[in-house]
C-alpha cells in the first residue's frame, strides 16, 4: 500500500513539474478589424471561453505582420492565421 501511495505521489510530482497540461491563456494574431480572420478569431474566442480557456485576440496589420509576431521570441502570440496567396477566397 505504501508503494502505491508513493508511486501516485511521484507521478503527480512529474505531471506537475513538467506541466503537461495546455496553457489556460493563449494569444492569437488575427487580421485587420472586420476581416475574415478577425471574425474567425472572435468565434474561436467564444468557443474557447465556453471550454474554460482564455484566447486573447490581437488585431494585426496583415498576414505578414501576424507571422512576424508568431516567430518573434518576445511576442506573446502563439497562433496566427495565414492564407497562402495561391488560395482564392470565393
């Protein structure tokens, strides 16, 4: 019984120390206000709020700036929308 309790405590410590759970707060870079990607980000924000997660939407100056924010080490952005130029929106 003692071995089982110690094993559970050890596994709990590992899970807590390696933080295997996803963050409760994340940031997404969307397009300009009123754009399709901005509307998609707002709908995702509502969905994630229902799931208990906070999604911060950052309005961008376009796709290139959104990708730059995603790549930058100092930026809080974790996700960015990108629609390739070869893709036509009908």
